[in-house]
C-alpha cells in the first residue's frame, strides 16, 4: 500500500525557509570566523618576528659552546637583583668639553645601569662649549628626545632620500626636540656661554654613528676613489681628510 504524505502547510514552508537561511548564515559565519582567526594568527606570527638588534652585529654560530653574546645582555638571577642594578650617580657632573668638537656626551645606558636590560630606554647628558657642537650623527637603534637645561642650541635632522629635508629649530632653556630613529641629526651651541642638555633614547643601547668619523676615519680606510667620487672631491682632499684625527665625543 503506497503512502502519500500531505503537502507542507504554509507555516511549515516558512519554518523550512527560515531554517535553510539560518543554516546558510551560520555557514558563512563559520567561514568568516575561520578567516578572522587565520588573519589573527598570521598577524600574531608577524608581530612575533625577529627582535630589533641591540648591537651592530650578532653572527649566528653552530656551536653554542662557542657563543659569547646574545641580542642584549644575559639576565641576572632575579633573586640576586638589588637596588644598585637600577641606579647611576654622576649625571650632575659636566663632561670635558676641551676637545676639537667642543662637546661631551655622558651616556647612561645598559652599560652604566644593568637594570635597563630589555627595558628599551636610556639617557645621555650633553655638555657644549660656546660654539661647540654634537656633530652630525645617527642612532641606528633609537629615537631621541632632547631637553635643553641651559643655553641656546641650534638643532636639526635630515630626512632620508630622496627628499633629504632639513628640519631645524633654535632651542632655549626648557625647549624639547625629537630626532626620529636612524636620521642624521646635530646640535650646535650658538650662545656665548656653555650649554647643557639631557636626552632620552628609545633603546638600552642606541648606538651612535658620527658621520665624519665613520666616513673619513674608518679602520681600515675606505678607498679614496670611492669617497672622491661620492663627495665629488679631489682624491688628495679625501686623503687629507682621512689623515686627520676624528675626535669621538661619546
């Protein structure tokens, strides 16, 4: 005996339509959530990329027993940590500014305060003789924020190629100026008296590359042909510059 089912009622048809649409929406929602999860995972992996270098070089080595350094410093046992690990005394003392550039930089980084390790911050005091300068230089690992405590400074930085825009400002006592990470910058005491500034840097070991020292005072010396072409100078001029003593005020 054949069994014939009755056609669905209008209510049943509506219920079926709602159910089918709900299932379709749920499937789309699952796909969307999976997509978001994958994007989030990819983003987390991207943000967990290699840490920024804390020294100029860190060459990989196959034998751990021959390893001598890590990216930063080894950590002290927390149970042995003491207050002096986070302390430095002497930033009130002026540096020796009797030198060819007329300035002195007193650093307070991880070498002076071991507790700065992994914290991503350091400081310097900079003393300037009248018309002394902190010559054009860069910090490869840090942005710098400088505050003038005494005197008047002409400061500035130059942006990267191809624009090479110069941003410059005259700072007086209490003024603050920022030098973005990696950009060439300088400070010049345009006053008739000594000047003093304090700067904070966004690395425990910001590094410093003084342009003239690096280019003309490298060891061994850069081939004069390279520099004469790069700076459009006579080779004898380059050799003369390379023969000079390039003072490091850091």
